């Protein structure tokens, strides 16, 4: 009887361990890292979109927990790669409420604070922002002049009544 109880407990521990492993957030080690070149030939550190879904994998899903992990534990600042006509979905995966500004303007890839709009490009990488609450979507523009530029906006994330700005940036890879 004692051996059967130990066996059952062991099985429960293994199952719980497996479920915790499967459900853990995307971490730096799981994100595919790249060295890309921006429009001026300078090196840019990028990561793939954390999750892709939909037809032709054209929906980039970015959980808020992923962005917080980037801010709180990564040793480098990476841009998330997006592509023309992608749909970006920011998801409050821990009950957060999200507000995304109407624009994602171009910024200098090396410092992310200085504006740098592409010549003949769009003033914003995204358009058609919709939704409020825990899912917000936007469409990446189709303008090829935007390629190899970095873009940034500050997302307002509210959890339990406290609002925190998070400022991820994207890199438009052709």
C-alpha cells in the first residue's frame, strides 16, 4: 500500500512538472536571436516574433508577459522582427489591460530614442489599431520603404489599477 501511494505521488509530481514546463512563458533562450543590418548597414540585434498564428503565419502575437521578460531579465535590447502586412496582436496574458497609441514612428535602431522616419516611408509602421482591454491589434503597413528601419511606441499596461509604460520596438524585415 505504501509503495502504491509513493508511485501515485511520483506520477503526480512528474505530470505537474511537465505541465509547468509546457506552460512557462517564452524566455530569451527560446527566442531565436538574429544580427540584422539596418538601412544604414549598422548591426541590429533582433528576435523573432514570440508566437505566429493564422494563415501563412501572418499574425504576430506578443504577450505582455514576454515584453516584461524582455525588460526585466534580458541582458541586451532586442527588436522584434515583423513583416509587411503582418497583424500584430498584443495580449494581456495575465489579465492586463492594454492601450496602444495610434502610431509606431521610426526611431534610430542604435538608440531607440531619436526619431528616424524612412524617406518615402510611412510616419508609422502600424495602422488600423483596434481593440482595447486585454487584446489590441494593428496592421503593419505594406510600404517597402519602411524595410530595415526600427519602430517604437509606448504601450500603457494596466494591472490592478496601476498603469505602467512598456516601450517595445520592432524591426521591419523584408
